[in-house]
C-alpha cells in the first residue's frame, strides 16, 4: 500500500496551530471571581450527584 499525497492532499498539508484553532479561538483572561463561581458550581454539582447516589 502506497501513501499518495495527491490522492489525499489534506492529510499531507502542513497545518499550523493557529490554522487548526481558527479565528476567535483565543479568550481573554478570566478574573478570580469567575474562577471561584465555576469551581463552586462544579463542587456543588459533584456533591449533588454524590448525595443522589447515596439516596438510591
């Protein structure tokens, strides 16, 4: 089996990371309050799931 770049040009094209991410893939830095609310939400969700598992 021979790999032919002409039969599948997308596979052998050298793509850079910005091309793979696309435009608008970069975010601004989040502030501390956003991280705190996100962490609190995840912990609350995990606590709720744990409580439901113990009740069943």
